């Protein structure tokens, strides 16, 4: 069982980007804490409500993180990639002229 868990984690580590890992971790924390808060609230209502706050904060963090990454990707990273592509094409055209 430990080997299969290690295999799954290694595969997840190699196939996903850092951003995807972070977002999946936030989503996992939100889901697990929501389930735990629901179970705990059956026993102790106030403690369940406090644990529910953890789930809400994790969900809020996930949403904010998704928005920030989308804005960063669309506003900055795409422009950086275009600048790099332009430099590469200029360098290859200069080298082909020689």
C-alpha cells in the first residue's frame, strides 16, 4: 500500500505544475475540513462551526489563488512569452542571413 501511495504521489508530482498542485491542495483541504466539520458538528455544534471556518477559508483562498493566477497568466506571462518568441525569431533571422 505504501508503494502504491508513493507511486501515485510521484506521478502526481511529475505530471502537474506547481500552480495545479497548490490549487488541488487547497481544494483537498477545503473538502476534508468540510467533511470533518460536518461530523464534528453532530457531536459539538460550536466546534463544528469553527472547523467549518477552516473549510471556508481554504475555499476562499483557492478562489483568490485561481483568480490571481489567471490574471498573472493573461496579463504578464503571455507578454513575456511573446517577447521571448520575438527575440528568438530575430536571432534566427540574423543567423540565417550570415
